């Protein structure tokens, strides 16, 4: 029998049962659900709302249920709709009618909000952990390749030489903003909704502070109506995840390009590539392509949840049940993409000779020649024009700026001296020594700052233990 069957005269239509059930996806919340129920029942005992013996029976029953679920012996039933009612109905089978006391001063509305927030806290923590791992890989690769020069691009046209490390550390910065977004999301998520009842609170003398403490929330919510309606914490997660995916997709795209024959900057490890069923020569960057592709899926989930919540009247509406699949799929997708990106990066080989060769081609030193003239007193605009003409001359005569003689330079400006011939890829990189620039000294400083940032992220992780590890007794 349904736990809410009292006022009904007919059985639920089978189609309605199937349509309204969420058990096939929300069973994933079982641990958080049981943890919440244990904390709640202990508080009921402490407040004298239920008897000690009743509370003990409930906790014992819940522990058995946890064991059944984890050993795959739990009889999940669609007609019981969701994880909350499956657990409660099973508890009744185990300990009898006293199981019915567990739901005193509680509604599924604050219960599901609790479960989802606990799940979200773990999901956020996991995201930060994987982001931190990718960041560490980026700093390691940057250290290993410090000195490797490559072309920097704008419009995907060679622009100016940069250090490979500088390019990689650009992603470190993006991922750090992502970490900051998740850490901020964690703080907003870290609010106990339990105790809000169905929407208006409860008539029982509950102790929300005790439950907050037991479940490890930073604070308890201030408005019961908000608590049961709010899914901002899901939006926060999805928005942060979408931004990570956007960053991952850019890095993935660069690896697709760099591993092509045309670029030849990177050789992907065999273990991180796949072959073609027809073309024997092929080694494809499928991992990078799939990360790029899965970005669309995560964007879609964000859009779906924003649309789900749009114009929803207070307080709980069944629409809210639709938050979970998008949320869960985003968590799984994001964590997998971060892990695979990390593995791909760690195992890739950077073809630094080829990068260096490309770094000096296509007039990447033109800005340095113009800057040279500026140091000789020419206004930058004029210097720009002189070098533009030099480039045109080179193109006409099929030359490169580095191949011109001093006489040729002087034909375009008397300000040129023999030291213009000293401009090289190495000098160009070294000259960009302003803070944030690509000079080795600055990149080194950025990497030291990065070490402190990684330290801080690791410290946060240490201070933020997983909810799933809270002991259940
Ligand atoms: N399965 C529901 C959900 O995920 C739980 C809350 C149901 N509440 C209700 N009043 N029907 O949202």
C-alpha cells in the first residue's frame, strides 16, 4: 500500500505510477537519504518527540537497509515512487509500525532538498579535486617544458612567439576561476533545509541546530518556503560545470589541432587515441573530440534546469523532480571529462622542435622589429607601417624578416642598426618581461604563484571532507 493512500479510494493507474516514479534515478541518493533520516530520528529522540527505543529501532533498521542496498539485495519497487518511500516502506517491513514515526516533523519536500544538497556538496568537492589534479598536471608540464617556444596565435594565425609553458598556464588560470566558482557554490549549497516541513515549518519542537551539526552543514536555512522550492544550488553547479566544459573544450580543440599532421605539435599516447576501422594509418584524438562534444550536453542540462525553474510558483512543485537526471548526468560527464583530460595531458608528447620551428615562421617577429624602431624614437604607428612594408617586401621576394640584410632594412628606415639582426624567437620571448608576459622569468613567477594556489585548493579539500564518509551510526 502507498504511504499516502489514506484519502484515496482507487489504486493509482499503472501508467501514472510509471510516469511519476523517480526511483530509477533517485535511488542514487540513498546514502544521503539514510544519513539524513538517522540524524533526524536522533534529534526526535533528543527532543522527546519519539522514545529512545523507537529511535534505536529506526536507526538499526536504516543501517540494515543501507547494507541491503550496498550488497544489491534491496527490493526497489517502482510503485513506491522514489528513494524516500522505498526506504521508509522497507523500514516498516523490518521494524513494524514504529517506522511510521520517522517521518514526524518532516516532509519529502525538505527531505529531497536535503538529499540533493548533500549530494551536491560531494559533487562540488569531487569537481574541485579533479580540477586541482588537472592544474597540477599543467604546472608539471610547464616546468618540464620551460624553454620550449611555440607560436602564439590570434585568429588562428601565427602572431608572436610564446613559451609552451605560458600557453599551458593560461589554462591553469581558467581552471582556477572554475575552482573559485565551485568553492563559492559550495558555500551557498552548505545550508540545511531539513526542518522546513512541507513548506511552512513544523508544529513539533525540533532542534534544527542539532541536525545541522550532525550533518555538517555550515548553517540552517532561514525560510522554510525558500528551502523547499530552491534549486539554485543545482543551477550553481551546472553553470560552473558548463564553464569548466567550455574551458575543457578549448583545450581539447587545441589538442585536436596540435595532433594533426598540419601542426604536428603533439603526439598523443596510443593509450589515449583510437584507430579507424577502415584506414590503417589513422590515430585519432577521440578523447579530445568527445570532451569537446560532451560540452554541448552539459550546456543543454544547464538550459533544461533554468527552463524547469522558470516561473515556477512557490513552493514545492513536482516539476522539481526533473532536476535530478540533468544534474546527475552533468556530474558524471564533468568528472569523466576532467579525469580523461588529465590522463591525455600526462601521456602526451610535446614535439618541441617542431613548435620552435613554427614559432619563427610567418613573420612572428614583426612586432619585435616595430618595437625596435620605437626604441629608436619612431612613433609606434610609423614603426608599424615601416615593418608592414618590410613584410610586403619579404613576401614579394619570398624571404623572411630574419633573412634580410642590414642594407635592406635601412632602405625602409635609417633608424635600423646592425643589432636589428639580433632579434630572434628567443629574444622576442625574453623581451616580454612585463608581469603576466611570456618571458621565462615571468612564467616562472606565475608558476610559483600557481604552487601557492594549488596548495590553497588542497587545503580547502582537506578542510572539506566528503559527506559520503560521515559515519552512519
Ligand atoms: N521524488 C520527489 C522529488 O524528487 C520527492 C518529493 C516529493 N514530494 C511530493 N510532494 N510529491 O522531488
